[in-house]
C-alpha cells in the first residue's frame, strides 16, 4: 500500500492569528511588554549626556565676553571661551606627549637593565 502524501493545495489553511483586543489584555501582559521595551541602560547613558550638553551650553553662554590675552611681545582680545578651550586642548596635548615620553624613557631604562649580563 502506498502512502498518500498531502499536497499543499489539499492542506487545510491555518486560521490567521486574531488581533488581541486591548481591553482583554491582562495587566501582567502589559507590564511584561513594557519591561521588554524599557531600556534602563539607554536612559542611564542619556541622562549624563543630556546633563553634559546643558552644562556645555551654559558654559559657552556665560563665557562669551572678550578678554585681553598678553603675549611676550604683543597682546590681543579674544572671547573667553576660546581662551578656555584652547588652554584645555593644549593641556591635553602636552599631557599625552609627556606621558608618552615618560613611558618611552621607562621602557628604555627597563630594557637597558635587563640587557646587562
């Protein structure tokens, strides 16, 4: 006896899922859905980022008046915010360069110490 195969045309069509009525959903189901969509890590990152943007806006707004910057042979007047930002950038660059110099000298001293018999 040969087994009869069910052809796709002969198979009974499955009923499409019925939409869930909002009124019939349980409180627990809504809470679970909210728990899946709420991302506390995202909010924990966005809160400090937003605070930093607000702080930066106030910082720039409060430091827009012009100040006199004196060099050895000349002087100029610039906005205070540029003095602050350029001083900070210069400090970061010098800090990185000095740390690399320290690291290079420390590594050279270590290799010289271990190379001696």
